[in-house]
């Protein structure tokens, strides 16, 4: 019995060696690297582990119950012969990794094969292979949660059950009993140990993959951190050169190049004497990648470099995409194709996607800024009709009673609108220009109030060059005229203050009008207000543009009490002044 155990452990080395060799193949790695298998992967696993069970059968030794002798290899069996084998290992691993379906499927393949070999235990062993798939499927867990102790226990239990089935089914019984007494314990121990060893090999493969993945992720994140600042500007010769230098250092290839659709933007490394920046794309395979948008591996024959002495013998060419359109290529050169491993290909593919995403982010940021500017323009444009209608009403009323004054106001309106129109073509102006705009507006409004309106200016000359969004001050003054002092018969007073202080410039417009209720004051500048007296669009637009340019903390501040007037102010931060 002890000699049989030693022999089976020696044969077990064959199984483990085969398992280790198989883990070097991409197919097997892909199979064991998934926690859950789709239908196609399940079929592949069933066939794979089923044939592995067949190998376990053939690597066993035939045993004759007549003369109690072992034959070194199992082949066609006589009626009194059985096999001491490692068939159960493949079935147990199939069930542990793939569950009931994979375990039973592998057991069917291995069991049917065992049945065809004959011998008085053919039916019992064939049935036991299927039962082993059921048992191992019961213990299925995620790949990383299966420990070696569990694998040993399941392998030993499956083999124990097989011994029991042989005793129950195999005939004649005395031969079955003799067989189990001699091979039972060695097979239980050997197959339990074999299952644990097989799982250990798989765990090592998974651990190796995860370590490689972690290293690639770390390198990719480091590259992303370094390249982001350059690709924010888009893809051009300067950004391409900076990115290629980073990639050449991190990936350690013979050379790195980046192209757009027509020319080489940058080439860093070997062969830069003829692979020069700003020169047209030289190779057909690069044009093919631009056309197909798929990663291509080129060898010395397919690169077709114009220089016969070019030291670059192989390359991986990956597409750079922007919204699914290929806009360029990323090229990693090597001295020979042997240097291009699966790890290298995965890394380059990931870098291609990473840089493409960074270009898309840069494009999205650019689009956001354009949209933001467009919104500012739209908000500014909305103010002009609001004032224009009021002005035209004033001028219309003066045409009959005072044509000369109406003419003067038309000239003032013309100057005002010209400045208003110019404001929509710029993003910032000075407080001095804004103040001129306000004075042009008030010259028109004073015609409406006729000696009733008094305007006081408290201006710090040092603050007049501070930058501000166009059409910010005038709508606030207009709001004071239209709503603050609208129904007052006399002593209408508006005070405009611009003062430079340590933390910024404070701008305020104060009137002595009717004031605003607390409920309405909390709404002004924050939302549109539907009412008989107005919609609040002027203050809403001003507040929106201040928040967009300076931040929410620099929005409008409104202080008012019914019957005591209103004060609207805001602060321009010091950083904006500089």
C-alpha cells in the first residue's frame, strides 16, 4: 500500500507538470481568470477538464485482483482488472472553479472514457466521475476564496465516494473489496493532495496576473498624471514631444512616436535622424491603423522603413481616438518582435485608450469653456432689449413736446447701444467703462424724472481699472430706477459707490425707494420671478455671470427694508483685479 502511494505521488508529478505547462497558454489563463463563466467558456472548461480527467486515467496503473499485480500503465483492461488513477483531480477542479455544470460535464467526458476501457469497475468508476463533479460543484466559490485545504478535502471526499460506489456496484464483490482494501487509502490521499497542488498552480497563475496588472495600473496612473497637463492643450507637436519623452522613459522602448492623420508630430529615441518631426507619415501600416482604428503589431517586413539601416525592427502601432474617430497614432518601436510580449501589448493598448480619453477630456473642457462663454454672451444679450424698450418709450413721448431733447436722447441712446453691442464681443471690461455706460443710461433716465432724480457718485479712482464682466453695473442701476424709485414724485436719490479695499473692490448701488419685502428679497438674483412689475431677469443674469466668473461667494448681496430703500452690492476679488 505504501509503495502504491509513492508511485501515485510520482505519477501525480506528471499531472502537476502538465497543469503548470498549460497555465503558460493564453487560453488556459483566460479560462481560469474569470470568476463567472459565460456559456462558451463553460463548454470550453468542460472539454478541457474532461480531457484532463482522461489524462489522469491514462497516467494511472492497472491492477489485477487475480494476481494482485500492478501494470505500470493503464490500457485495455481484462475483466478482473481496475485502474489506480488521478482522474478525479481534473473533475474536482472543474467543479470548484465552474460549478455543477462544468463539474458534471467534465465528469461525463472522463467517466464515459473510463467506461470504454472496460474492467469489472468500468460502470462504477464511470458513475463515480459524474458524482465527483456534483460533489465539487457543491463547494464552488469565487476563485480566490478556494483554499488548499478545501481542495484537498473535496478531492479526498470524491475519491472516498468512488470507493463506496465500487463496493456497491462492482461485481464480483470479493474482487471489489480486495481492490478497495489495496488502492483505497493511497488514492484518497494522492488525489486529495493532487487537487490541492493543482489549485496551488492555478492560484500562482492568478497571483502572477494580478501582480502584473497592479504594476501596469501603477505605471499607467503615473503616466496619466504626467501627460495630463500636456494633453489638455490638445494634440500638437509640442504636447506630442512632451508625451513621447514621458512614454519613452516609462515604457523603456527603443523609440516612441506620435502622429496625427498626415505627419509625424514627434519621434523620441533611436532612428530620430530619419523619423523626424513634422515629416509626412512614412509607412503604409501607420496609414492602415489610421483607417481601421485598430492596434497593429508590425515586424521588420511590414514596417517598410525607407532607411535600410534603420535599427527599429518591430513596432506596436495603436490608434488615438476622439469621439470614435481616429485622429492619430501612438507608435512604440522595438529592436525585434521578440521584445513585444503580451504584457507590453496590454500596456500599450491601455495607454492608447488612456491618452484618447485625455484628449476627449481636453476637448470636453474646451467645449465647456466655449459653452460657458456662449452663455455669458447670451445673458449679456438679454439685457439690451430690456433697456431698449424703456428708452424708446421715453423718446417717443418727447418727440412731440421737445424734439430737440428727443434728438439728444437718440444720440445718447446710440452711444449707449454701441457700447452695449461691443460688450457682447468681450468677456471683461473695466469699471471705468462700466461707469461711462451707466452715465449714458442715466442721462436718458433723467429725462423721465425731470428734476426728481439725483445721482451721487462715490468713486475711488484707483479702482477704475479693475476688470469686471460687461453689463454688470448698468442693470443694477436700471433695477433701482425701474423698481426702487418708480412711483416716487420727488427726492429720488441713487448713490453709486466703487471703493477699493484690502480684500477686493466693493461696488454698491443704493436707492431711497420703496424697498423690497423679505420674501421677494430672498428670491432676487437667484431665480426668475413672475410678477406684474417684472421678472427679475436683469438681476438674475448679473448674479449668474458674477458667480460664473468669480464664484458663488462673490454673488450679489441685497439689503432692503420696506419704505427704507434698497442696497445691492458685490465684491470683485483681489486676484481678479490683478
